[in-house]
């Protein structure tokens, strides 16, 4: 099976953040995506989420 692209990994991580992933997609991702990819993209996405919230709060409160 082919290796997952970065876009596919991002889609899998973002859908995991919101809890909206179909079972068939989950099985496909488990076969194609390496755990290291999920961890790295997850850390980056979580950091971007926190940064976005900080910017939003600072813009509202200033």
C-alpha cells in the first residue's frame, strides 16, 4: 500500500481533533499513516490552535 501524503495525514489529524472520522477511513489511515507522522502533525496543529486562540483573545481584549 502507498505511503500517505502530508495532506492525508493533516485531514486525519484534524478529523481526529473534531471526532468526525468514518470507520472505513480510520482503517485505511491505520494501514497507511505512520504513528510518527500523526504525532508530528498533531503537535503542529495543536500549536497552531493555541496560537490562534491567543491571537484571538489578545485582539478581543485590546
